[in-house]
C-alpha cells in the first residue's frame, strides 16, 4: 500500500510516524517533508500548495491514500483535484474547508446550526469598522482577519488603540493580503480552552481525545501568539460525557448545517473551544489535524490511524470506537531564535538521537533540514526556522510525562533555542485536585 502525506511540519511527522507503525506496512511518501520525516518516509520535493504536481505524483505512483496536513492546500481545493482524478484523499474539499478558510462563513454556519459562539460584527470597510470600535465600551475585544493568515490574523486587543491598529493593518494596510479584506470584531470570552478533533466521513463523526495547547511564546502565557508552543492530552475534567455533549450540541449540528447547503464534510473537524461560565463556545473551526495537538494526541492512540483515515475517505467510520493508552502525553515545542517575529535558520541541532532514545519519548521534526555535508560525509540536521521540534512523552500521569518530555528537551541543543518550561502545569494541578479547569455542570 502507498500513502502520501502532504506537508512538512511537526503534525506531518506525527502522521508519518503513526502510519509507519501501521500493520498495513505502507510505503510512505511525504511532500515536501523534513529532515526527521526523511528517516521514515521518502520525501518528495513538491510544495504542499503545488496541487497540480501533487496530483500528478500521486497518479504516477498509484498512491492508495493521500492525507493532507496543512490548511492552505485544503482551502485551495486539493481534495477536489484528487477526487477528479479518482484518487483517494482524506481531507475536506474546497467548500467544506471554508469552515476554516473564512471565519465569517464559519459564523454563518454556526448561526444556521445553533452552535454557541461569541457575539461578533463583520466589516470590509475600514471606516465602518472604526466607527464600531468607537461604540465599544468594554475591552478586551478580538480582531480577526477573515481568511487564512498563517495563524497570525488574530489580535486580542486590550484597549481601543490596539484594536484600531489591528483593524487598520487588515483593512487599510492589507497586512494579510486578501485574507484581511474582511475583519471580524468579536467579544472576548474568558474560560479554559480545549481542542477537540473529530474524524468525519460525511455522515459519521468520531471524536478523538481532547487536548490543550499553549499559544503564547513565553511562560505564564506572556508574549505574542505563536502557532503553538506545546500541548497535552487528555484534558482533566473533559471526559466522555463532555465530549459527547460537544459532539451533540456543536459538531453534529454544524455538519448537518453544511449538508443542508449541499456540502459534505469529510476529513478532520477541529473545534477550538472555550468553556466559559455560561457553557461551551466555539472560538474557531479548523479542517485538519491540529499542530501541536496532533503531537500529543497520536502517541496515546492505540487504534491504527491509517485504517481510520482509509475508513474516513471511504465513508466507513460508522461503528468505529477508538482505543487509547491510559498514559498522559505532554508535548513541548522547541522554537528557533527570534520566533515568532523572525526565525533563525541553519543552526546545527545536537542531541536528537539521545533524546529519541529515552523511554516513551518521541521527537517530532517541524522546522528542520539538512546542512552541508561534513568532511566525514555526514549531513547534520539544522534548523529551518519557526517551530523546530516537538518533544512528546508518555507517562503514568502528567508529572511523569512532563518529566520525560523535559528530560528529552535537556538532551537537545541548538543556538538560540526557545521553549516554555510550564507546558502541562495546569493539567498537573487539575489532576492532583488543586484546581479545576472548567466550571462544574457546564455539559448538561
């Protein structure tokens, strides 16, 4: 069997690593891949958004299943292009991907579905948006670019001036190009966030274990937002009852609302949720495996992921029940010098083999590549910018998982490396009973 994974980050390494362990023993290609993925798959020098070349490659190699990691090719219609050639793909088509590709579209769908979300107003005229800001009396507010902005299109504005600057950057300065031609100004919601990923085949929704991620660059949730500096799975206090409640009140109504518009959702439905005192609210939807959540979820998954993706692509998820390892998983991201404002590249990474040799530790590569060949013929692994690695560890409880993850971090070094020392501290406190992550009785 042949499998193609599209993308080249930590999420894609996690997918490749899981597929490589499948009893189906697939031959795995990854486009474009990275230095870590190259040890487990054949990396193909095709960009994730070069849809035509990817279709040609998959057809030529007679690939049995393609799994798409990043959002941009999904929104760009990669699943449609593969389907037109009769090639099996697990990923949403262009219409369904608008749930992530347009925040305004997602709000419309949630309204149709009756799914709970924050109050908002949308604007495509800068003066209208600024007049709206003048009427706001309570801060913070959230300013969002409507389209895809590489995870950088959301600003939590603590005051009027910050909100004004964000609106002007989108609508007047076109900071994010067409992605910012429409902006949403939303109420700020307080509570504890949860990422819940679900596999969908067009009819059946199969939820995975919940995770929490850390978006800010510095400990204590300080500094600018990033693509994610770490995550953990499961989430204390968010068990089977809570998962079923969210599926029934959010996911099923949203998939039904899409279906009423003639849109079939086949792929990964990822809800960025927040549990407030008033109950669950949807912050955003994504249409793919999360990053870095996938690096914390998949080490716990006992069910064969490749078989799940095949079933999802064929509409055969009905009756599927997922099996999970009882251990907790903690995943800590290591980022390059200067991230997120800038990214250092070409720095040699030491200690990768030593970290990977630790029991129950997996090192997922994200922003890595190969340096120049040395005198003895080796090619060192080097940073390629942004988030470089994710060190994931399993343990009997969060204390053990955290200890192993940070032991792995301690074996790795590269110039200017950054990581947060507090990943999963809140889970450890909740697990020990010191605190609660969520208000009681919210999933009624």
